[in-house]
C-alpha cells in the first residue's frame, strides 16, 4: 500500500498501486496511476449497480428458496441453518459487442440412400446467426476468490460452460423468487456513476486487470460459445468464422451476496446424513438466486441408500442364520444393492474431483495469463 493524492480532490489515501484502477475513498473519483512516470489519469467510464440488500434480507431470500425446493416447506426452517452471509461489490469489465457467426458442416441424412458413392449419406449445410451482448468479464486476477462466479453463465442451449464470463442482461436478472414488475429496469439500466455510497456497506473490491485483457477474454468466451452453438447444427463442423464488432467497454461494480448453510434433517435421515456446508449466490438488487447448492444431491442419496441396504443385508443374514435359509437370498439381494450403490457413489465422487481439478486448472491458467499481461 502506498499513499497517493487524488487527482480530483487532492486528498491523500492509501492505495494498492498494483491495481489497474484506483478509487479515492473521499470523492469516489477513479483514476489510473502509471508506475514508471507517476502520472495520474482520471477514468470516467466507471459505474456501480447499487446494492439494495442486507444480511437479514439475504437470509430471508435463501430460506424462501430452500422452502420452495423442500418436499415439506413447513419444516424447512428447522432443517436448514444459515451459517454465514458475506457480500462484496465485484468489478467487471462490461464489453458491449455484436457477434456474427458463419458456419459450414455436414449432416447425416435421416434416411439412407441407395447411392453407394462415398459420403452419400451426408449433406453439406451452412448457416449463420448474429447476437449482441453486454459481456461481463471479471476484473479480478483470481476469478475463484468468490464462490459461484467462475461458471455463472447458464445458456439456453445444452452447452457445457468452460468460461468465466457471462452476458450481463440475461444472467444478472434471473433467479428471482417474486415475479418481475412490468417495465422494471434491468441491472444495466440501474447503473450509477461510481460512488462508494451506492455499495450500502458492501466491501468494494479493486480492479486488477485492464481493458486489453478483458477484451481478449471476452472475445475468447464469445467465440467458444458461438462455436459450441454451431456444433449443435451439424454432425461434422467443417468451418466456423466469427466477426466481432466492439461497441464499448465499461468498468462496473456488481453486488453479490454469498450465503453458507447446512442441512440438518429432523427425520431418520439425521442418522445417515452428515451436515455439509452448502453455498448460495444471490444478486444484490432484487435478491435473485444466481446459483445454489442443494442440501442433498444424487450422490448423497446413493450413499444413504448404500448404508441402509447394507444394514438390511446384515440383519437378513442374521435372520437367515437363526430362522430360515430363505433370508440368505434377501440378504444377498440387499448386499448387491448396497455394493452397487457404494460403487456409484464412489464414481460420482471421483467425477466431481476430476471436474474440480479441471476447473481449477483452467482458472489457474487464466489467472497466470492475466498476471503476465498485467505485469
């Protein structure tokens, strides 16, 4: 940390000179600082979306979301315990762009022809599509420091997201529990010129990467997204070209809240389920749930089934030894179900570990590139 004077109001303050954009805590002015020359340059395209939530309302929204998912909403307050609530105003570069994609590929015929020539069962098709975005790119060097932000994009198409950026308009407005009012402003329309007061108590994180890095990442994200869309139209993609028209780049702070909760069932499941911390990501305007982890997932159910059937196999084995050999067959059945359930649970756990390793590897690579570009 170094003490710098603000070029707008002249007030001294402690600043991290490694950040790309510095912010004066007194007048909220944003400026760049050149390490080599010591020159300060005011930055005007800096906005913030006001935070309208507090921890109490975030807890209320999370519990309401959990009630809607629970098979017995009346007992949700007793079974779900909110452990921690944290928030932050995270900087994002908003890249306004239009993308035109032209693709060409081969599609297999629905009915095979009698023509014996090579490749006769495939037709060559082509097409194009055009889309516009306000694409958000995380301005932090480590995009994994806040839970849920690394894979926030959920496209309408059946596509696996491997990028960390997302379209602002469609992503930040989803997950609302209450219906949207007609004519209500979008998140982008609610932006204000940056001032600390609009955070309403949320800590404001600094901007660590510049426009050039944000533009490069936004182009990579959108091109990969459009490439995957083109793959859905053809069996063998031969060519895919993209034309990008950049309209502008803005720095914008978006409010996020992260709630941590634990599921503690009151039924007999409490003897088989070990409470695990789960996370929920909430946007700071209307309390929409952007991403959330369920209290019990498929792997947990399989593990519980493995324990229950394993206990049943032991009981029926003892009954077969004491009363009738017929119970050995029942014990064998439950033992097979228990073993299969345990195997499936192990496979699911290994897949989850491999996915986490893949995600962390991608994010580490992106973070390293960002640091190299920044330095």
